[in-house]
DNA sequence: TAAGATAGAGCAATCGTTTGTTCAACGCAA
DNA sequence: TTGCGTTGAACAAACGATTGCTCTATCTTA
């Protein structure tokens, strides 16, 4: 058992409060140099570290944050987590990681548990539109910040990218390459990124005077297998697309798998654009053209917003929206250098 | 502020301890049916959840575990984490994630912090040989389990694979394909996997009557860039290897990048074998031949061992060692089906 | 020398639960 | 009526730290 304040007090023949004040270098109270030195020596010798649980109870602050995401094995969220940890660790926080696998029930159960643990704040990256969990967080007065996806437009602290603009860039790129049947592997309509990226896709088509063909939009979700299934559906159309814009890179990877199985050449037979620019995108063959967003900075920005709430009690919801950039690689341009 | 026991007690005109016993369904003490119902109704109505911090202080158990790894963006560790969470969440635990980036200082600082927080146990996957941090954990009597890497042979709770056997399999595979100059991208000699996989590599060479050429062993570490650098060194030898066994898949990916830059065909000009079989391995082109280990089960097994210590107070160090299997793909066999 | 200021450290309440012990009231048998 | 066994719930002491307040010396100063 680690040493306690009381034990140290007994050994130094002083009151526990005195030891506490020395350990915390309490500026408000003077301690005689002699006793201070004696106690400090004891602190070093015993390597005293205050019990974080007791401290959390008294101070009503645990220095624990939580990150709630769909799945850490998705490289996007792994990068995001690193950003958050890198942004909060220097301030003495530890971070709980909770995976929801996209299940609203698991999300809620995690949040309940986090609340009971009195975490100081939550980064929520698994939210969907009109999410009751977000209202619940607000009601419980738990500091939180939404990342990548939002729930109610404009009302919550948020870090993300301009999804409409990003999707517009991606689609316009394909149009400029001469494609006029462009499929979209869409995210769920219940998720902000799904809704907005679809909107950007349609806007780009409209701006180019291309008719939007509902057949060319297939809900695929955010994982590889959903992307593969939806791609198969699109490619089995009577008049299949020659290019595909996928709502995320992971979704696009599903397209790669199908294209390979069907012996379609990328990009000659099928051009592909993704979204997020996860590290994996540049390692695919051919490299995946995608919409770049600063994943790690999503995390550090979210960390800053959250800590501002926790430590400074900031109340006005901050929003950080990054402007996405198109990164062209071999999945759309055949003579792209390796 | 969430409701407390004391407030509920006041509302029900009973003592807090009575509410506590109702909430916990304390079997040892009888409560009159009437008061029990009254209190239970109140518990539902207010959605009372005990304050985890206060509970942790009293019970000396926090239901928080920690996972210490080099880097969550490495898919191996992401999969491992999922295994751990999947194995512990059903028992009511939350999990802190700590990245060390391989720095011994960061590892120690994380462990100090975790100890101060009174986490119930630690999964340590970033240890090295003869690691003082492991002795420290033992001394502090913090339940722990080592994963993938061990510190002192045979003395700690451990989950991993038979590294020597796995490396032997990989190297023998290359020998059977006719290679006789086989390079090894080695892990650090200070890490058990580095040491043992190198040993397995040498054993396979010896068994085949091939001389071990020290020039063919290049320390590469466990990340892509180290793998790339070491590959360049090997390939610029007077008599370069025709095949490479990399200590991990991520290291092997560095080799892919170099081979591509140098216009070497895989496997015709350079055959490659990795270790771990991360999901990415099968998505590379060509697919990476590698030594498969059950990553997710590493996590669930570690979870079980840790919980046995925490909940049953098990003291005898358990060891779970999986037998690795070779997975052959296109990086060693050119006519491998896509 | 008396009064007031100040330095230094102890006191005690508190954060929210848990749990062994005590205690009052009631029922029932002798 | 006395006494004893039960029942049901209150009491109170932790768990380990923090912090406003009190209190006693000692020191200034007039």
C-alpha cells in the first residue's frame, strides 16, 4: 500500500494538513523552513504521491477524460486519439477509450458509466444527427466536444472539416477528368458526414449540369465491408458508374477489393476518391485520391476546446472547422508517379 | 450535480445507509418491504448511480484498467486494445489508453500516474528486456500482465506467441522457395520479440546448412521508417539479399516502399515475409506473406488473466503462448491468387 | 509593559459511499 | 408483568485528501 498523508504526518510529528500544504506548495500559508525541509525530505524518501481517488472526491475533479468513438481499429480514430492524448497528457490528464461499434446502445451505456466515474470531459466522435446522448451530456453538464460529426447544427462545441466543400472538391475532380456517371458510396443519412458529403456530391454534379441519378447513390456506411457491398450494387447496374466517390477512405477500400475481384483496373476502368486521407490511403496500389483532413489536429483542437471548458469554465461553444484539400493519387490519374 | 445518497435519504426520511443497502441489494440486512419499495421508486425516478470516485475510495477498487502500448496508430495495438476492451467491458471496467512511443521515460511516467489513480490493473505491451518498470509494478503490487513482449523469461503473467517458432517458420518458408541470401530486418536486441525472432531466423538458417551472414541482419525496429532505412542498407550491399524476413508487418511495409522506389518486383526481385498478420497485410499489393498471431485473442486472454488477479486475487503467474502460423501470400509466391 | 500584529501549526468539516455495530420497538412466551 | 428474541433502521467510523478557521506563542511597537 502506498504511503498516506496521515502516516507521513505521524512520522514527521505534525498534522496531516501541514504535510498536505507542503506537498502542494500551498502559497497561502507559511510553513517554518525547518518543518518544511523535514517534511519535504520525507516526501522524497517515500516517493509520496497523493491518492488520486481521494483527491478526485475532494476536489471534484478527476483529471480523467474519455474518448468515445466507433472503432479504434479504424486508422482515422487511432490518429484522432493520438491527437487528443498528445493535447491533454501535458496537462496531467489520462484518457479512457470507449468503442461503440456504431451502436447507440453501447454509446449510451458508455456515457452513463463515464458519468458515474465523474470524468472531467468527453470527446464524442460517434454521434449522429439529433443525438439524444448529446442533449443528455448537456443536461448533465458534462463538458464535451463533438469531433468530425455533429448532432445539431451549430449548437455544440465541435471540431471537423467542411464536409460539403470536401465532397464538392472530390466530385468536381472526377467531373474534370471527364467522368459523367459518378457513383457515391454514401454514409448513413442519420450521420452529419453522410448527409453533408452527399450534399456536396450533388452540388458538384449540379454545378456541372449533370443530372443526379438516384441509382448512383448507394448507402455504404463507414467500413470496408459496407463499401464492398455497395460497390457491387453500383457495378451491377445496367449503366454502371465509371467513377466512385466514397464517403470515407475505409469505404473506398471496400471498392478496391471488389475492383480487384472483378479484374477492373483502377483508375482506367473505375476511378475512386475517398475522404480523410488516412495513412493507409497512400500505401494502397494505386494510391487513393482522397480529401485530406488534419486528423491529428482534430484531436489537438478537440483537446484544447475541452480543456478550456474544464479548466477555464468556458461556456460559449467553440467550433473549429478545417478546410479540406484534395490529394490526387493514382486511383484517379493513371500516370500518377509512384 | 447528480443526486447523492444523502439527498435521497432526506427525501425518503431514512438514513443514507438504508438507501445504500437498498441500492446495493445488500443480502445481509433485511429492509421492510414498504421502505424498500419507497426507496426503489426514488432510485428509479432520480436515476441514481453511485459516485464512482467515492465508491473507489471506500472499496479500494476503481474498476479502471490501463493499457500501455507504444502507439495505437499501429494496427497491431489497435486490435489488441479491442480484445482487451471486449474482454473487460462486460465486467464493468473502463480502460485508460497510454501511448509511450517506445520511450522508457514516458512509459514510467504513465505508470506513476496510473498508480496514483489506483487503477485496478495494467496491461503492458511496451516492455523491454529486464525492464525496471516491471519490477516496480511487482513491488507496488499492481496487478499486471505483459503482452507480446516479456521482460524476464518466465516470471510474469504473459500473453504472446512463440516468437522463435514463428520466425523459424517464416525463414524456412523463404529457404524452401530457394532463397539462400535472406536478410533480416531485426527488432531491437533489448526487446524480447527482437531477440527471439532473430534467434528463430538464425536457427532456420542453421538447420538448412546456410551460413549466418551478420551483414544480412539489420536492426530496423518496429515501424515503417526504420524498416525502409534498414532495407536500403541491405539492398546496397555488394551481395544483397533476395529475400527479407521483417520482425513485424509494419517493418515490412517499409520494405515495400523501398522496393517500389527502386523498381524492384515483389516477389521476383525481392521476397518479403512479415510478422503479426495485421489486417493491412492482406490489403497490400502483393499481399504480405506473414506469421499469423491471434491479435484480438491476445487482448481477451490478457483481460482474463488480469481480471483473475483483480477479482480472484490469483497470484501464480499465468502464461498463454499461442502457436503462430505462416500465412502465404503474394509477397513470396508470384502466382499467388489475388 | 501592555496591546496588537504576525508567524506557524493544529482542528475539524467535507467530498459520497460502505458496513459493522448499536438501539429501539414490538411480539410472544413464561 | 417480566424477559427475551426479532425486525428494521439509525449510528458512526472509515477511505485519503483539502482548506477555512482557530489558537497559541512570539515579536513589534508605543
